[in-house]
């Protein structure tokens, strides 16, 4: 089991306002979230990262109960707190797996999120008791939408073991 004192995720952007006149004020937008060590809301105990290379039209199932931390120790996710998916090379869909679908992020079994090449998809689910992982709810499916280009998918997982 990995232990983390703090994990920070941040995004900062500025938008130039064009109203009422050009050269108007800058509008800052900032999102900063932190997770501390533990099993409550806004806390994590485990982190893992997986990378896949998907040939044209290939699929890959990610089993949330079969991942290891950076030290090679098995992560025992019971709840997910954050999932970060980085995609390059080709567009990829992200959906529930067919056998043991993880429905914590996507409601319908036929619904999918398209992640364009060069994009990062981040979902934070910090509330204790939500997005439960179990033997019957643990699989996510990634599909390369290109028939010719290879897609690289990097998935970072943050969660709790209780």
C-alpha cells in the first residue's frame, strides 16, 4: 500500500474579456484540489498508473483490482477518488467494461466518452462512499477509434483501500 502526505492537482487559465471594450480585464479561472492520506472524503491511500499502446481499432480492458503502485505493490482499490486519462496518437473512447462494468463514472452500458488525441480527461470524485470498486464493478474499456494510427493511453488512478 502506498501512502501519500499530499497529492495536488491544479489548472489555471486567464481569459481576456472583450466586453465592454477590447482590452478589458483579465478573467482568472483556477481549479486547485488536494488529496491527503486517509480513507475519508478528499483522501487517498493508493495510486497507480498504467500505460497502453493500442494499435488501430484495438481495445484494452483496465481491471481496477489488478493494478500496482509505483513500487509494484498491489493496489486494493475499494473506492476511486480520481481518474486521469492522457491520450496521444489517435482518439480513444472510455467506457464501462463488458464483463464487470465499473459504473462509477459512466451511467449507461452503451455510453462512452471520446477523448481526442493530445487530450487529458480528469474526473475527481472525492466523496467518501461514492464510486465503489468491487469484483462485479471493476472494468473500464478503452477503444482506439482509428483503424490505422496507434493510440497511447496513460491512466493515473487515485483511490482508497477502505
